[in-house]
């Protein structure tokens, strides 16, 4: 169990605190409820661009990294389709340095023409490195539009193309900041050897004066239901052919989410999983096979697939048939009691291990508050899952008419 306390400032900033006397550092995590789903479809990649821009300096702290380093701290950030996260680890005596820096860039980020120019180029180079000059780098750009036709999840976090970033008007970038980076749109977590009273005092000191700004509403429509199977084949200069099949599923912690998560664990987690025993070791078709869920804040997808030993049409057909055989068994028979218990034990083990790191706890607590779940009830909630519940959810999700199949062929 992770003991924690929460409070909210008058400007809407939600704060979660966890006292950990064993940690030598205090960990600050500021999670914003903004991601790639909030972008203008014509100018994608802005949310990821802001992951970089937020380090470009603010009115009172022109060198964010320098200020943290002088105080003995380290920092980093990440962006997803749903959220943008910034985090610091710093000696407890210098907690105020991290909070002051975060509060200042929340309210007074310096979005100068020079900063925009530099960070645009950085993001474009990252796009080239990750998506254009790496085998399978365009995989997400191909798969997501196959699953989503309307929802902004159809665009990867890094953006649709470099031109979207380079050609986005500066005023639109600044507007994105002013309509999303507001205290009422964020959760601040503090974990470490700092008391609740001290943490509250420092948070009120630095974030209390930050004025709230109206947050832009999400106006996009839900993704329409997939009623007919979709299929796409592409050919690229890559070492192996892969087969991927995706199925729409519910949002994070919506009804059926737990079951879908456990289904993929039974199918592909570890050497005792069905995919490893029956597809990788049990056939000469695959070199590896996997299953996962997107785990997104809005309705996502369950994904299964594998890397093939061969590259012929017959190899692809055999691979698809083998995958479907395992999916149909799950949908008609469900897992055994032993398989379910093993999956639940793995979930509990992963959860408890994620609590070992104090920095990890800061992120987990911030995310739990953002998504309105109690971090301490997750294991018990999962343990209420039943084999019949997994079979029922598999039958509902793993339907041929809802399948989106991508064949990524090696040349």
C-alpha cells in the first residue's frame, strides 16, 4: 500500500503527496492532461514539440536545466497521445528550486521566435531518426490510420510528418500553450523525505499565484464502430515480415479493460504463455509473437502479432491462421484457472515492483489522480477477474469483423 494525501489549490492544481523517508531525493512529477489528441489535425506534433519547448526557459528561469543542475537535480519528460509529463529528482533541501521552475514555465514560458526555430529543428531531426531512418520506423504511421479513421489517435505522438511542425504558425503554437498549460489541467505529485506540511507550503508558495487559464475543450467525435474487417499490406526494406492484428477495445479502466489486459498476458507474457509455447516453440512459423493493449485514456485497441521466419504468401497465410486459431480458442474456451492465476500473480508482482522506486511512485500517483483511480485498490480489483469473464470479453473483442490486419512485408 502507498500512503498518500491529496489537496487542490484554488487555481485548480491537484496535488498528491507521498512521504518516503528511505528516499535520498525528493521526486516531483507534473502531469498535464494534454497530448497529441488535443492537436489541430492540420498541424500535428505540437504536443511533442512542447515537451522540448518547455525546457527553453521561462521569464524568471531562462535556463531550466541549468537551474536544476546547480541545485543537484536531474529532469526529463515524455509525451503520449493522452498526456505530457515532466519530472525532476532533487535533494530535499532544494525542493523549492524544482517547484519554482515548474511553476514559472507553467505560467510564463518564453516562446520566442528563436526558441521555436531551434526546437522545431530538433523535433524534425528526431522524426527523421526515429521514423524515417530506422527499420519499421513508420509502423505506427501505417497501423494507427488503419484502426482509427476519425479519432485523433490515428496520428502518432511524434506527428504526421516533419512539414506539420515546420509549417505550423507560431501563433497556433503559442495558443496551444495558453489553452492547455494551466494549473487546472495538471496534477502535481511530490514523493520523498518531505512532510505533507512542508510540501503544501512550498506548493502554495510557488503555484498558488499561478493564474488559471481556460482549457480548450475536446470537440472531436468518438471513433465510429468497426463493422467490417480492414486489411493493408506494405513492403519495406526490413529484415523480417510481420503480421499484426488489432481489435478495438474500451478505454483505460472501462468495463472489460481489466479482462482485455489479462487476455494479452495469458496469450503472450513469458515462456509459459500460449503464443510462446504454441506459436514460437510449437511451429516453424514465428521467431517471436506478442500481444498487448494500447492502454489509452480513450477507447483503444488490443494487438496481437508476430515476426515471421519466412516471407512468402504461404508463410503469411500460415501465420495468420495460427494467430486466429489461438484467438478463437481464447474466445470459445477462455483461460484455464491456472493461466488466470498466473496472470494475476504477474500483475501483482509488476505492480508491487513498480512501487519500489520513489520516482516511479510519483508518476503512478500523478497518473492515478489524473485518471481518478485509487492506486491501492488495483491489485484487488484485478483479482476479482474470472476465467468466464475473460472468455466473454475475448468473444466480444476478438471478432473477425472488427479485425484490422497489417502485413508488413520485407522486400
